[in-house]
C-alpha cells in the first residue's frame, strides 16, 4: 500500500487546487480534504492554490 495523506487547507472557504510535483492532483472546497497516495518514494512538493490566488507549499520525503 502506498502512503496516503489527507490534504486540507485550514481557513479556506472556496475551492483549493492541489498540485503534487507541479501536476494537478485534485481539488477540495473549504475545510474538506483531498486524499492523495504517493506511489513513488523520494522528495515531493505539494502546493495548495486558493481561488483568490493565495498559495502555500511544503516539501516532504516519502520513504520506502
């Protein structure tokens, strides 16, 4: 089973787009979450982009 995370943008009220390594992984709305499974180990970057243009990024490493 690949490791799975639940992505959630606290304080967001509209749509949030989620990018993993620069590729669209999905969208969530408000406090709802998006589940994402990391199929490949290694370094990854997760970006959240709110409807108003605000964004946040985090980097993480998935181990085998």
